């Protein structure tokens, strides 16, 4: 009850509203969030997870797991990742899904925004590969800083990557100012 109060208070203080369909959430899922424009998005995401009493996990570069940050990041559900190694992140995450009765992996995919004057790049698709390999849905979170609206708009079950990315682009079209560039199919 306290967690829910704290989460709702964060939204009230920030002047934001949230919307979520409770039946969207499952015991295991990959949660992706668009658009990521500031640290406030992360704070409000954490608040939303508190409202629904969800323990989340997220991938964080291992360099941050030092000193006093290590226990804090672990408490927040951080999973240390060495981005310079040939570590198979997809298999590692599938193990986490298999070993836990409940597991919520939150990812803000790279290349979802461009700096002024910079061309957009195709979206990074690791979230899709993890969900497909773990046989879990992808839950779609949104945060629109212009309208101060956020929440969860639905979920998809991974089938075929180009189809699913096109569907993502369509589903987010009315919620955020985001142009998801789909990577070219590999032969």
C-alpha cells in the first residue's frame, strides 16, 4: 500500500497521468519503453512499477556496479552486463526467465531517438530476440513528455521480427512522437 502511495505521489508531483490495462501484465514479460527523453521517464517508470507492486530487472553496464552503487543497483533489479565481451545476453536472460516464477525485464531500446541534426538509426532489437527466445510477451510502455501521459498500451507475442517491429511502430503511432526505423532484413 505504501509503494502504491509513493508511486501515485510521484505522478502527481510530476503532473503526469498514467493508464494501464491490468490484464496486460503477466508473470513473465519483456517490457519496452518509448520514448526515453529524460531521467524523469525512468523515475516515472519505477513509480508505475511500484503502483502495481512489480519487481523489475534491467540490464546495466557492469562498470556502474562499483562501490556504494553496487548494492543500490542490485536492489533496483539491475543485472550487470559486460557490453565489451562476447557474452550471449539473450541466453543469459532466457536462463533468468526459466529460473524465476516471475520475471519482468525492462528495456529502453537504443536508437529510439536522435539528437538534433543527427539521422535516426534502426532500432536495436535485442528486446525482441530475448522475448522470442524466452517465449514471453513484449509489453509496450509509453511516456509522452508533451502530453504528460504514460502507461502501458498493450502487448505483443513475438512471431516474425519485421512484422512485429512494424506492428510496434503502428501501436505507438498515436501515443508518442517516435519514428521507429526498422532494421533491414538479413539474408
